[in-house]
């Protein structure tokens, strides 16, 4: 019996482009979307990397298992290009699974610089990162690396929480890191957007907020148009906390909040952001211990694939102008 393309592609791949077909979703070595598992970034456009940190969570732990869960959910959607896009992102982008960032959880003071160095190493070799978290604090050291490389960024932030509560000590906290990102000059809050919020913060800084009620009333298309107007031609980092989704669509997360977006609404907003100058991206706060039927992990995997399509449209446009 001849060898089928796709069996254990994580280790046997010789080509970085193209969707991997012919591999059963229930078997084989797991990597993100069956991409090659490698630390060689020669010719790579996007490195998918997990950062399994949940030391900064304020409620239920478990997001350290998020990268593994998202990867495990991807074979079921990796057999064909993401719908309804009319192109395959893996035809346009060379994407690899870069593995996970290792850090010493027993030395918290080393975590931020270690993650920052991990991401900086990817950027220095000409690739962008798609980060799989991990609690949302992870985005702070990632932004430090991106801002050092690109300058201050606009943030497109999907979440139930603003993550801009103020505090002075820069503790490991997944509710304060965007306050510090703005104060540190990593993020331009005036040209940033927060989507899906539904928790109280009376000091929202200058972020442009489309809360969950706004999205429910006006819809995904209007939300996407608003976001495009907020960020303009700025370089954008897109961060998606899975608790932006209502717990009925994403129960497997550490701080669920009722009244959130549906998976459909979130996907449609992302599709509507075509033309945005996205330079980096992440999916955060998937905690599989609280999941039901892996629907949260599947949502995370689907959103990650959708964001890759968005990134691919930006790259394609830049290369053809």
C-alpha cells in the first residue's frame, strides 16, 4: 500500500506550502493544521508557537493546556481550505509549527524576558508569529517583542474583559497587561479597538470599545467597518481571548462571562477586517479542562485558521502593489 500524503506530516513534510490532504483526522502526529514541526525558519512566513502559561489567571487555571488542545482540534478542519475564503492560506503562506516556548515557571521574574526573547527570535528571522495561549498575560511580552520590531502597534482585541485595570507593580496578571502596554508605549490605544467587552471598568483609557451589546445590536459587518476606521493604516496586532465568545460557544475558559458573541459573529467580524495591516496574532485562554465536546478548542482552532486567512490577504496585497 502506497504512502499517503499527510500521514505524520508534522515530522515527514518536505514542503512548507499547501493544505495537507489524505490524512485521517483521528490519527497521526499532531501539529497545528498538520504543518511541519520545526525550528528552522528559513523561508517561513508564520511560525505557530504555543506559550503554555497560566500563572497569571485570576479565576480558573488550566489555560496552560490550551496550545495542546487547539492543535488537537485542527486535524478536523485541516483537510481543505477554510470556508468561505476563495483561496488556501497555505498556498500563499509558508506556515510551520514552531513548538512551545519553554520557561521556568518557578522563576516568575524570568518569564516576561524569556517569552519576549522567544518571539523576538521569530521576528528577527523574518517570520510573524501566531501564538497559542496560555492565559492572556502572555500577550504582554509578545507585544514587547513586536513593538521593538515594528514600533507602537494598534491593538484589535476580542475579549469579555478590557484587561486595562490599573496597577503599579507589573505583576503577572491577565487583567492589567494592556494598561501597562499602553503606558509602556507598546500600544496606541487611541487607534485600537476592543470588541465584545461585558465587564465593568470605569477607566477604559482611550480604547475604542464595541461592547457585546453593541455587536448584538448592529452586527458583525458594522463592527468590522468600525474597527477598520479606528485602526486606519496602522500596523495591527490582533489578540483573541476565547472568553469573548459566550460560554454557550466556549465553556472551556478560565473566566467565562454570559452575554458574549457567538462563534459566527466573531468569525464574520474577522472576515470583515480584510485590508487591515495585521503583523501578529494570537488565540488565548482556551482551558480544556472545562470544555464540553472540545467545542472551545475547535472554536480556537477555527479562529486561528481564519486569522491566518486575514494575514494572508494582507501579505498578498502588499506583494502585488
